[in-house]
């Protein structure tokens, strides 16, 4: 068993997804159980599209946007809802430049 937690997050989406896809594909061929936590949509969705024998979990989100803090099975999403956190901290009408630390 191998656990990945946001591996390749320091790369861009395309490169990180490709590196992750190649590594995970080899591990799966060798019948190694893999757990991968990621926001790399391209990577996750490529396995989903190819019907890989896998379970895809994501944070549950109700129709009104409220979070339940439960994991549910579902198709990978293009967003991690980081904008929600930003708006909670800085407010929905503020820009990044207004809130960044100035030297």
C-alpha cells in the first residue's frame, strides 16, 4: 500500500498530472494498493474516464453550498472550492491585491 497526499502539488496541473498518472499506472499494474489525495483534476478524471477499478471520494457539499465534512463517492470535480475559503477570510468583494501583505 502506498499513500500519496497532494504529491506533485508544486508542479503545474498538466505536468503534475502526467507524472502522477505514470507513477500510479505502474503501481496499479504491479497490484499495489494506492491511496491518492489530490486536487489534480486532470489526473483524477483521467482514471475516472478510463473506468479504472477505483473509488473516487470527495467532500460532500449540499446544494446550498454548506459542507457536511463527510466523504462521499462521486466523479472528480474541477474545483476544490478554495474560493470559498478566500471569501470567508477576506470577504467576497475584496480583491487579492487589497489583502496581500505589503513590505
